[in-house]
């Protein structure tokens, strides 16, 4: 199912449910599909400022994860304080380069595993001017499920905002 993502512009979409949408992903093999099924996944499809030949998915992943805005850094500090008693990773700087497990001209995938959950982020080019940002999450245990229950609303807010800040999409 594809629905308009209301925070930005009618041309930006949030896909939930099955990742293989017949109109957007027609004749497209995506690397991320092999990590399904999962406990949770979503896909944001965003319009790019640049034509496809100028987009390098691996560089977009690095830019998104290595250059967080101040408000996101603040949220991460709050998150770290809250999850420290649970024994989850805190304060560790994520080295995006080390987490990229697949990289092609059209798609790059980052993987991060922790004791509570495993997540993948894929950035893929669709057509000439669309970018697909897919998150796949697998819970390792009940802590992972509970953790993501509280994180999911933030995830859905953060992904398109950080993508916008990274100049993937134009200002509405």
C-alpha cells in the first residue's frame, strides 16, 4: 500500500506492507528484498533533486548517518540515557562505512546488529529521479520488540526529515 506522506509534499510517499509495489518497483530487483520477511519494514519514496546518474546510494547512506542535525543528536542523547539501564549500546559512534554490507550502482545496504534487534537500511535509485529508503527490522527478543514499539513513531518522523535535510528532496 502506498500513501502520501503528509509532512512534506504530495510527491513523497511512505510505503508500508509489501515492498514489491507493481507500479514503483516494476522490473526492479532490490538487494534489500533478500532480508525479508522481517518483523517490521517500511519504504519512503522521495523525489531527488539530482538525476539518477548523479546519485550514489552509498554516499547518501554515509551522508544521512554521519551528519545528523542538532535536534537528532539531542534525541539520541535522550535515547542513550533511557536505554543504558537495559544494557543497549549507547554513546558509540556508528561508523557507517563499516556497516555497509552491499553496494552497487543502484543500491547500497547498511546493517547494524545489537543484542535487541537487527536493522538494515537500503537506499536505492528508482527511475530517473526517485530515491527509495527502506528500513528492515528483525527483533532478537522481547526487548527488541518493546524498544522498537517506542522508537517507531520517531523513526517515521526522522527518516523523511533527515532525507530532506540531506538534499535528497526539494523544498515543497
